[in-house]
C-alpha cells in the first residue's frame, strides 16, 4: 500500500470533492475554491509526471506520454473540468505503477528462478566444517554439501558418486548420476548422499553466474518489433498531438466559412483532450518489451537461453536446421554396439581386445575396456606391448602369440588376410588378429541421444523439412546415421572451413539457417548462421560464447521447443500491437466525434495497457 500512497491520497481527495460537489454545492460556490481544492488532489500524482515531462523537455524530447498527460490535465483545468483533470493524472499514475509492477514481477520471477545459489558454503578445513559466504571460498577449497542442499560453487566431485537434481540449471526432470572427478555446478541439488566437492571456480565465474548474466544481457538486446515500436512512438506521439490540435481548430475554421455552425472552443478543446489521453502509446511501449522478457524467462525454465529478444524473433523465420553430428545428435562417447567373432566366443574376443587396449587413452580403446568391465570379464597382462600411432596395439602374450587390435591398415601391414567386406564397412570397428589369423572385430558406435529421432519429427511438425547433418566423420558413417533419423541430406568428411562453405551456400540460396553444434570447431559456423544454437551442458566455451541460443540440457529436442516458444512469443507481441492500436483508433474516432468523455478515455487507456500486459504475461504460463 505504501507504494500507492500518493494515488490513495489523490483518490480520497477526488472522491470527497465529487461528493461535496453533488451534495454540498455551496462549498464550491466560488470557482477558485473548487480549482484550488482539486489542484490539491492533482498535485500528489501530478508532480512526479510533471517532473518526468520536464526532464524529457530539457533533453529536447518534447513529445512523450508524460507531456501528453500534462497537456490533457492542464487543458481539463483550463475549461473548468477539474475532477476529470485529476482523474486523467490519477489513473495514468496507477496504470504506470501497475505496469512497473508487472515488469518487476516478471524480472524478479526469472531472477528467483535462476539465482538459486546458496547464501553460505560449508568449507572443510582441518577435519572440521565452517560456514562462510560463497564469495570467500577460493578454488582448491573443499566444500561439503548435504542431502537436499544446493552446491554453492562449481567444482569436481570427490565422493565416489552421487545423484544430483539439475533442473534449476538445465530444466531436466530426471536426476543425473555423477561420478568421482566429474564436474558439478552451482545450483545442483544433492539427492542421495553427503558429498565433498573441490571448488574449481570462484562464485563470480560459475556456470550459474554466467546464465544469470546472459539472461540479464538478453533483456537489453532489442528485437526488431521492439525497436520498431520505440521508433514508431517517437513519430506517433507528435503526430497525435498535431491531430488533437486539428480536432480543436479545424471546426473553428469551418465555422468561419459556414455561418450556421456554432463553434464552442471549450467543447472542441475537451474533444482534443480526449484524443490526447487515448492516444498515449504506453500500452505498446511497456507490453512489447515485457513480452520478449517473458519469452526469455519461459525459455530459461526449459533450459534454453536466448541471448536477446532479437533471436526470439529471428528463430521464427528459420526454414532450415543444420545439425552437427558428434556431441549434438549423438552422446559424443563410443560404445560397443556389436561383436563379430570368427573362432572365439564374443566374450573371449572382447576380453582379449580389452586386455590389449586397457592402458591406451584412445576413446575407442576406453569404450572397449568399459564394455569388458561392465561384463566383469577378466583382463590379462602381456610381456610385450607396443602402441602403433594411428594403427592400434601389438602385443605378445605369455604363450608367445602375437596379437593385434586396431584398424584394417594395421592388420594388412602385418600381413593378415581380412574379409573383403571390411573394405566396404561403414561402421567404426576395432579388428583383432592372433598369430596372423583374423579373429573378428568389435563394432563401435557413437550412440544416438535418446531424443534425436523425436527432435527431427518435431521439426517436421513445425513444417521445417530442410534438415541436414554436417560432420567430420567418414561419409559412409554419416549417411548411415542420418538414414536412421530419416534425414535425407548428410555431408561427411568436412573440416570447419567445409562446414562454413556449406552454410554460405545455403544462405546464398535464400535459406534462413539455424545451426546446432557443440564443439570448438563449430564456432565459425555458429557465428555465420542466422541463429546459432549451442549445446551448453557439454559444449565448448567457444561454441557457447559464439551461439545466439544455448541449450543447457544438451537435448536436440529443445531446438523445436525453442522455435515453438519463439513463434508463441511472436504471436503474443503482434496480438498486443493489433489490440492496442485497434482499440485506440476506435476510441480516438469516438472522442473526436464527442461520443467519449475524459473518464472513458482514461479507463480505455489504462485498460488497454493492462490487457496487453496480462496478455504478455501469458507467455510465462504457457506449456511448450
């Protein structure tokens, strides 16, 4: 109530004045007494607006909503309509504060949604814990986080494993299991056990701090519709001021030439004042930025970060989506998908290859070892091991047998005869030979993300049929992968410059392109695309910094969600534009014809603004 103290005072004085005017007319027998009384009711709400109008005039910005309201109120006092002069300023002031409140609630809701950092951190020192402010924790310190508590700073997990609720950061509803030495981020909630985390970044550089900064910066980047409305208001306001003046003076000129027309200045000035009040552009100027901010907030709850309202607009015009493959549509980690043995059993072949590969750091080798350990297969050691760069492993076992594990070039180099079909093999495979005899192979696949197929279907539902995959992998692998997803255009063996050239070609053909990637090598293509979308969970910092939209969940299905959200926001924005302008034009015409009074004009202006704001706030309640 304190916020509306001046409005309440003004309203009480206005109401009391109207009662006295109708029931005790003798109180206002002298006109100057009535004017002074209603001036006292006017000043509590009028002074702030007069101050704002003066500040704009000093900046040589003469035409704005503040000067419109001042002109309308002063004009009403001039023609003796004192209560209406007070009402103009009172309801305008109430409307402005309601608008400010709506904007602040939207902004505050997003801050509360994202700023989930704990206010204290429990630091482990000399075997004891000590509660300190997160700002006082340094990289290298160890913090303890108990079940149900939020991680205060980014770090690595020192405990064997734990389950974390990551919804505040990524929007994921399913808790994530994180193992020792893996990264945990500020804002995650520990679900099942007490954990210790070694801090890697100060609080100001945490992933959550970066998300907050991105959302705040996004509010400052104006969308084309928002920029248009601001430019429109600069032209619109002086134009309607001129039209209001014409409403007053054209009838006078008409009366000069038509003798039977009786011109009453106060009557036409009143109509001009109605015209001024209803023409105030605040409904557009406030509700449209609020719409974009609501869209950014709704997206952040889905784990999607738009870096500005301009990208919410841009994504609605996309007709082509180009995906990187590895780490975007796939998990970016290899798994053994098939075992093709000749004479050994599947488990024996897997155990032999894993034994040879167990000390290698190559991603394929690590995938084989993970699979063997998941089956609890025994590992053997070798008297002699040799890692051949770009080829594989060569070992000698306790029985003196020479064993090979690697690609087809290694086996041919060692004189092993391989089946002819391996030359046409499109999958990634680790081949095995023992004493010059081919024993079989392990087929490895970069596993498709769970929602990749659904992501492609969702894009087609949005009438986006030009979907492509670009990758540095062999063409055969990329073609086979794209076929599983129903994508007809897939291009492999591309270096970063090849991806850039392909995107340039698409844009020269007139396509509006969104590129979705995750790696450092994707940064140039992300920058070139009309909308660059980066996987923010596992993606590189370079990709995240370059992208226009960041998908915190690493889910390709969120691409379609982002497009739907952009389209919904776009519809709301244009609903507000049509609603506000449509109602204002009708009331303007009625006011010019003398069919609407100042009270109705004030209610219509404030009412249109509040309708537009409520419509904009729908974005934050919508489901995507």
